[in-house]
C-alpha cells in the first residue's frame, strides 16, 4: 500500500467552494487552527515597518482576521476576498458591519478566485493570506497575482501547512486502502522558490508545530468538518467510502493514541515577502478597490 500521497494542488476547486459554503455557519466553532496561525502572523508582522492604506485579506473566511487587521491598521481600506459567498455573508451576519466604522476601516467584500484577483496592479499595500494556500490548486498563479496587485515594497504575509501535517491521519488511511484521503503540503523551501520565481522579493519563512489533542478520531473529524477541511482531492473516490474501511481507519487511528488522548500534529509554515513591482499584462481585467459597491436586491 502507498501512503495516499498526492501532489500539492491536486484539488477539485468546485468541491473546495462547496465544502466552505457548507461550513460557513459553524466555521467559527472550528477555526482554532486559523486563529492560532493568524496570531502567529500578527506577531511576526509587528516589527515590520510598512505604510498600509489598502489591505487584501485573501481567503478571509468569516472575517476574523479582517477585523483584527482593522484594529492594527486603523483607517485602512480592507478587501475581504473569498471564493465562498457563504463565508462572506456569515461575516456580515456576525455583526462586522457595525464594528468596522468604530475601527475606522472601510470594508469591501469580493467573491473571487485568489489565483485571478479582480484588483488593479499595484493597488494593495498588504496582502494577508492566513491558511489559504493549502486550498489553492495553482500556487505559482497566486503568487504572481500577489506580486501584480502589491505596490512595490508592499508586504505579503502568509501562513500555510507543511508536509508533516496530519501524518497520523494519512498513515491510518494507508493501512486501510490505497485511496487518496489526505492532501499533501509543500515544503517551505519549495514555497520560497515559488515566491522568488513570481517576482516577490526577499522571502523569509519559518516553521512551528502545533499539536492538537482529541479524545478520539470522531473529535478530529468533527473539527475538520466545521473548518471545511474535508477531502477535496481530484483523485478521491466519487462514491462513499465503505463503512468497513472507514471503521478500520478509525480503529487504527484511535489505537495510536496514549493515555486516552489522540495527538494530531500540524506543521505550520509562516512567511513574508516584499512586492517587486507589478507586471502589467495586456488585456487584463481589473477593478479599482474604491469602486466596489454593495449590490442591492430588488424586492
């Protein structure tokens, strides 16, 4: 049997969007990893000197990071961008529209693919991407877009998952079948190379580890479901996994724990790079951030 390994980016994007649309209502109950990674990003960004007027929160989910950024960079203009419309809507339902003015921020919401940003070249001072990269199927295209929309010397700050993440779950599945159940994640050195090829400058990356502890496999799967982080691989079976295989995987993973705890380790990758100057592409479509309005529904 193999270990179910896949190439990073082997994702069915339609399924990714569907998963996050379904998870939006309960995402805030299962976003511990997102919040932990975001905190790590804020700490790493704090000593950096950069004038910030316009922020792109790429893969903003329900907007928790956007709200925090509005407090850090008061008076800024923030673009909450996500592929999931339900995530954007849920952020509004959570009351952010009343909180933003008190923080002096102007907020725009855009539903779009992060690998094809509908923003003008050189129009953004800070691109913030917290835990977005594991869900992209074309990382070089995303980095190229980041470099295009960033002003020269603008800041790109991101977090992602490294290849040591979810090894326990991957190994449990490998003992059951040869199917593709758990995605693969890029090593930080490969990420650094891709950043440089995109034209972004002086990338700096580091890793940290986070161990999550569960009572059993069910707790892990519940968290993954609430966070929208279920199987979206292009090579996964289109039919439902058999009850026997699923039960065997759970028994294998549960038995790997000790003292009534099931530890699951995540490798967190943090990084930043600087804009190298946008590259104009003839015929590209772009929208001025300031021109984004709110669509009204007729009744």
